[in-house]
C-alpha cells in the first residue's frame, strides 16, 4: 500500500534527478551551481543549490573533482 509519508514533499521528481546525474557525468568540470543554473532554465519553479548537492549525496557523488591531465604528446 502506498501511504502518504510525513515530511516535506520533494521539489524534484525522478526525471529531474536523472537529468542532474546525467549532466554531472557528461560534464565533470561543472560545479553544482553551474548544474543548478542549467536545470533551472527548464523549470517553472527553480531548485536550490542545496537540492542539487543533496541529490549528489544520495547517489554517493561527494567530493569528486575532475583532474586536469596534461595532453599526451606523440
């Protein structure tokens, strides 16, 4: 049975969450605030930076910084 749960309802749905994950995987150099700005372009009700960071935390995507590696030379 799907009972109503206590607590504040989520501002994002599964589709928006998946979009956040996809953007972060595709563009690893982007910060959470840049991802938030990109997501908010498509939404009527904007999400906060804390929401984006919370979705990262749920997926275990914490504290990862893309390393800038030197280009290979022939």
